[in-house]
């Protein structure tokens, strides 16, 4: 799959929010994943806001392809 897999848009599930937020991966390491907000409908964070996720959390269903 390679880099094209990381370059696609993703959906991030956040606690207390019924709809997932559209994000893009900006950095991936074995320990953390940094994603930026690209969802104009999410008023709680500006476009480009960076969310930092621990890799196990991302693998546990918090982040999934759009």
C-alpha cells in the first residue's frame, strides 16, 4: 500500500462527538500519529489543528479511512 495509503483522507472518532472528524496524516512514527483537521464542519478546532494520537489508539478504531 505504501505512502498512498497514508496520503488519503481519514476519519477520526472523538469522545463526546457523534460524527467523526475528517483529518489527514501529517506524521507517522512507531509511537505516535499526528493528524490535522481538514473538516470545515468541526467548530471545536481550527482547520489545520494537529491531533496527536498514540499508535495503539489509532489501531484500536479511533482512526479509519474515509
